[in-house]
C-alpha cells in the first residue's frame, strides 16, 4: 500500500485510504502530494474509519468525492459544453476564460482517453448523427455544427465513426458516458432501445467489448446521454445506497442464444444470494455446459445489472471477475447487508 501511495497509483483508489499523522489528513492512493515517510502513514479500509480516527479529507485528491469526479476548477467548462455541445472552443478561448489548455488536455486524456478538442468533435458529430437520422440535409447539418465545408465534415465523420454521413441514417447510434460509483468510474453505453454496456472504466476488456458491440449492432459510438443512461445513473445510486434490489432499466444484449440464456439465468439469481457455475448450468437446463456457462458469464457486458458477480466457485470461494475480486467482494457484502 505504501508503494502504491508513493507511485500515486490510481488502480488502488477505492481499496484503501492513507492517513498522514504529521498533517492530520487522509488521501486516496493516487494523491499527487509529496509522499511522507512510511512511519508517518497509517492505512484504513475506507474514509469512514479515517474520519473516526480524527483525520480530515485532503483538499487536493478529495477522497470523499466519487472517484473520477470532475475537479472544481473544470466544472464550469463541462457545464458550458453540455449547454451547447455544438460549440467550438479553441485553446485561445480557454485562455480567455482563465483555463490552462495543457491542464484541460491532460485531464481529458486521463479520464476520457481523448483530448478536449477530440471530445468536442465527437460531441458535435454525435449531434449530427441524430440530425441526419431524422432527415436533415447533410450540408445544413455540417454547417450547423461548426464545419466550414461539407468535405471536412465527411472526413471527420468517417475518421471517428468509420462510416459516411449518408450511410449513418440507417445506423444505430450508441451514446457513451461515465457514471461515478463508490467503486470507481463506470462506462455506460445505450441506444434508443436500452442499455448495452456497463463496465468499470479500468477493465482491460472494455475496448474489446466496444468493438464487439459496434460489430454486432452495426452502430456508431459517440459521447452523450439519453433517457436510459440517465435512468441507470439514478438506479446505480439507489443500488449503492442500499435502496434498490432490482434494476428496471431496459437492456439490449446482442449475443448468441446460449449467451442470452446464461445472462437471463444470471438475472434470476435473487438479490443477496449466490450460485456456483454448476448450479447456474443446472438452472438453465444445460448441466453439461459448465465451462461454456463460465465463458458466457465472463462475456457479460452489463455489469451489476446482469449480476455475474453472484456466481462463485463450487467451494464457496470468489472466482474471477472482470472488475476485480475486491469489487466482487464489495458487491456481495453490500447485497448481503
């Protein structure tokens, strides 16, 4: 834990809290502040324990805020983008608004995997897809979203979405957004039909899951929100507060018939209960397909809502979980409490 603190390793955020005896504050493992000597640090499993021990939260890493939350200095800029997603904001504009373009770029690269300008372009193109799908002329759409020429619009459109604007009228659009949880940021994706993706942002399989969805659904993927993303955001908050036991959000689960059978079986496991892979295979009348059930369980793209965390080993031990065994343990303890 001290090594993680020394390296400001954000993969340990949510696993422990570091409290500094000499200053009386507690921090996330990823805190950028100078690392104190080992003898001046004690560790706690959560902020509650650190507060009870008399420590106060660090103002730099804000350990009481949800992991991945936007810092105070950036919030007004994000609000501005949401109010007018079609706006073009240059580095000169950022400087005139007292923002450091380099600092903004670094934050977006770290938390969204793209620069601020790339994020703005994706937002504009996402709006354009919706306009074209509903019959608006391509030229009107291009000029209405800040592009100086129709050819520039087509080039940008194809580079990001691997599809031409003319063909997008028949394509499904999936909106992608982040949702902050006590276990760290999650990436959620939804079409107009329902939720298609809910994964922890640090899961290695995330990019593979996105490519699979794009191929199976013939969809484009853009930053944005819709009613299903708003609903899962609210339901997750209620779930982690302990006030929701059954998700109502509509879901879309493209896959083989066997995979769909397994995922349906997962949703039948009661809240607060667990099953082994063998028991799950028996429940879906496929007792000889235990390994295939395990693979389908791992291919689940909608974590928590399709509760693959409720499947454990035959001996009662926790088995593999894409989000990490510590998250699986947290979810099971939350439901049992």
